[in-house]
């Protein structure tokens, strides 16, 4: 017991010593704080009075209405004697003067800020603008300092401002509860907003529009697979048994990306195929072209674009292996000599049913065309574009091809009108396609020859002519024994006299109002493609009466009215209403087309400010779209 009591006493003594040390340390700390406050003339009473002054100034800034509304929440002040009341009144007056000086100083500071100068510059255009009102408005909207009292912008509840107080929708501060609700609503709205479209995506959309592709909804599984294969073409070993349609689509995508080379070409070559199509052969060599016929020996249809490396060796290999070509299309094959072309037509021409050649500036002369006519008696389709060495003699030779059904010609050297008219008179009765581009010497007699000779045309192209008159075009389509056309390209038939932009008044040149009306009257019921680009002599009244929304053209799918200055928003809206099957409308340089409402499934090309399709959730609302169209038409007419 004695030992325990000694231990307890020892613990008590140690505890008392520790407590004494703590009290001594606290006293020293308080003494240091008291000395610091005393040295700086700071007292608790002064701190309290400063706080009351700030609170009263804040209440005075808020206004009497708010102050009165909060009187009930405040405790009543004790009554004092008259001297105290006088002192309180004097103190209040002093506080008001101090507050006014503070406000004036703050307003002067605001007037020196850049934000005030910007708002003042914007208000100069308004007649009611006042510099003091602007500064006072900015002062009232300035955020209170932390520790001051403020009313919540939403619920008008009084709260103490902190450094974490949120700003409301109108610039005021929010209490804690409203801050949480406002922040949750803001995040919800941010999720609902769509992410901005990237530039790459915008370029892809515009590229699809130029191709007439309009994305409505998700892509098909087949299209997604094709794009995925094209994106990882370097990891593909073989395509397998893909149908020809998918192979052609892959060839288009890869050619557009300029990735077709010797390795990629092997993916398209299979021994059992009879069709090979490569739209970009810019990276292929002679050995690659020869490999096509060694792997696909029975190819009957060959389409090679930009085939600049096709040389005499390739033609020799075709003749040695006796490749059964029936349809041949070569583009820019300038390294094949005239002698090799003549040999090919003599040995292989009897099989050919279709021949399309373009951009040949080193070969294919009039004499070579003579070999073509004699060696290819069964030719049904012939396309010659940009052949730089053919003249009138070629037109005379081609008139001997009595089995031709499709003829497309575009010469570079000038020709005369007589051989062209004879060619049309000789081949016209059997032709189903007639395309004459850049025949600047053609005149009204050429159009009359087409009217008299052609009876089975489905596709007609006559472009880039500034000599044929509007009356001749109208006569062509008036009482024409030919059935309605499905394809009509009459672009760039206009007067090019820049001193008379509207053309001569007495005898209009090119496709004008009368001829356009005659074309629509003749072929409007069956027409699928219409190209009247740069036919600027068609009047506004003619376009508006043709596409008035009442007349319908059920088959029209593709229209090009670029560089037609008379076309405006009302015309475009009328086209949308009159052509229910429309897929693509091209309107480059139609500056009067603004804010066009595009229906779903239609590609409007060349109008950057066109509105998107109006599609509601759950399907397309035709009523909403018709209302938007009516509004656009009224604005266009006005």
C-alpha cells in the first residue's frame, strides 16, 4: 500500500507540473497576442464596431425594401436615452456620407475599366444610353465581398457571401441550396448538348454531299464493314468471294484515298472474275497491268482510269494471250503508240462492243480512227473525249459505224458543221445516247438534224455552245417524235458577249425561257436528270411557273442550276415541292438562295447556309417541313 501511494503521488506531481507548463505556455501566448493587438491599436470593441458598420452599409446598398423585409428577423435594439439617439443619428448620417463617398469612388474606378468602355461603346448606338446609368448598373451588379450579406438571385433568401458562392443566370449570387440545384441543371444541359463537329467530319459530310450521299440515320452494316476494311487495307490478305458490287465500292474508296498500288491491286484480282475496275492507276507500273491479265485471263470488261503507264508492252500481252475483251475503257494512256492501236483494232476489234478512250494527246489520229471503224464493226458504244488529234475526218469515218447506239464526242480541235450534221443524219435513228460537248461550230441546223433524225434518244447532252439560238432549241423539243428524255444536259448554252450580259433581246442565244419551257413540256414526265448550269438567259417567271409546287415531275432526281442568277430561295422551295423523288440539287453561285429548308434525303450542294433537315423524334414531320417551306417561299417572294 505504501509503495502504491508513493507511485500515485509521483503521478499526481508529474500531472501538476505538466498542467502548470501548459497554463504558463497559454499565458505567454495570450500575452504575446495582447501585446500585438495593443501595439497596433486593435481592440475587440473596434472589431465589433467595424463589423456593424459594414453590415449597415450593405443593408443600405440593398435598399429599404429589403431592409424592412428583414427587420422582423432581427432582434429589437434596447431603448436608450435621447443623447444616445442623437449620437446614433449622427453616426448614421456619417455612415451614409461615407457610403456615398465609397460609391462615388467605386463608380469612378468602374469608369476607368475596359469593361465599362466596351459597354459604353455598344450603348452609343442606342439613343437612351447614359454613362452614369451604365456605371451604376455595373456597380450594382458587382459581386459583394466574402463576409457580406446578399439576397439569393433565385429564392431571394438572405445569406452570407463566401468565396465559394456561385453566380446565377443573371449575374447575381446564389445561396447554397440554389447553387447545388443550378449546378445540377447546368451539367444536365451540358450533357444534352451535342459535341461540336470536327473539321474532318465536316469535310467528310461535304464530300458525301458532292457525291449525292445524304446521311439519314445510322449507316448500314454493309457500309460500315466496307469502310472498316478500307481503313485497314494494309492488314488485309484477301477479299474472298465478295460480289462485284462490293468490289467496285471498295475500289472507289481506295482510289479516292490514293492507296491503290501493286499490293492492293492483287486483292481485286481473282481468276474467276470477268470484270476489273480500278479508278486510280497512278501508282501502277507496266508489270502490274500485265499481272491483271495473267491472273484474270478471261476478263471481258476492263476499266482503268489514270492509266498513264499502260504502254505497248501491255497491248502486246493482251494480243498474245488473246484476252476476250468486249468492253474497254482507258484514260490517259498516252504511251500507247498509234501503230499499236491500229494493230490492236485489227486483231482484237471484232470482239469489242464498247470502247471509251479519253485524254489522248499523243496518239489516236484520224488515220487510227479509220482502223477502228474497219476493225470494230460490232461496236455499240463509243466514247471519245479530249482526243487532241482528231478532226472532221474522224466525224466522216464514225458515220460508217451503223451499229452504234451510244455516242459521246468531245473534240479539242475545231470542226465544221457539215460533217457533224451528216454524222447525226446517218447514226441518229438508232442512237439512244447522243452527247456532243464543246462543238462550238454547231448551229441551228445541227439542232434541226437532231430533231429530224433522232427517234430513240433517252440521254441527250449538248453543251458549251454560244451559237445556237433559243428559237432553235425550242423547235428541237416542239413536236419531236422522240419519246421523253430521261437525261438532259444543256449546260453552258448561253451568249458570251460580256457587253450584253442578258444577251440580245431580239434573238436570244442559248437555252432560254422558250426552249426550257418546251423541254419541260416534252420530257418533264420522264426526266430523271436535268442540267441547266450557266444557262443564265432563263427568266425568273419561267423558273417559278415551272417549279410552282403545283406541277409535279415524279421522276426528277438530280438537278443542276448552278450559275443561274435568277434562281432564289422561292425557286428552290418550289423544286422541293414539285420533285418528290429529288435526291440532289446543285446550286453553286446562286447568291439569292438563302436559308433554304432542305427536306430529308436531299443533298443541296453549293449553298453553305442551307438549314438542316427538319426531323422530329419518332419520324419526319411533314407538317413542320411544309410550314417552314411556306415561310421560306413567302420570304423569297417578298
